[in-house]
C-alpha cells in the first residue's frame, strides 16, 4: 500500500516537472523567428484544435538542416514541440526527423520509446499521452519540416 502511494506521489511530481518544462520550452519561442529566404516554408494546421505552425528551413548541400525559423499560433504543447525542433533540428536530415516523429507518435500512443540523447526532451510529452485531441498539435512542427523535405525531393527529381 505504501509503495503504491509513493509511486503515485512520484508520478505526480514527475508529471508536474514535465508540465513545467513544457511551459518553459513554449515560452522560449513566443516571438516568431522567421527566415528571410528559406529553402522551404511549410504551414501545418491541426484540424482538431486549430493550432497552426509554420516552419522555415534551409538545407545544406548534404541534405541537412542548416537553419530553422518558425511562426506558431498554437497551444503550449505545439509551441514546446516547435521549441525542441528549433533547438535540436540543425544538422538533421529527413530520415532522422522522420524516425523521431514516428517515435514521438509512438510515445504519445503510450508505447515505451527510448529517444536518442539529442531528442530526450520529447519525453516531456509523456504527460500528453491521455490527451489524444492534442497529439496532432504536438506533431505539427515535425510534420511541417518532413513535408518540406518531401517537396524539395520532388522538385529535385524533376
């Protein structure tokens, strides 16, 4: 009985910590930071909650992100996800971002996922796994940047 109570207390403390970290991350991108002449600029909108995220990106000759910009009109969860992408996305390619987005989706679905050290802050979204209506907004920035890569690939294939 005491072990269960301790587990609940620890769980509540961990959830509170994650929630505070999500709010802190979201606060770091309250002001839009757009790129002047991006290689692509993609806007994604959640049909469920209306959150909108625009991601600008420049890609180097190796196919890796060299700079990221953003505009968010979204909930705190989408803003925090955008902040993590902004912090960690430089130097990433389409494959890494696609894999990370799939892992994040699996995490939100309640599966045990071990993110790489670079993406460990995505673990904060553990608290959102029961908020199914918010999953799409959390994934928005990743969907936007992956969509941008797909458009670039289709243009270079022509």
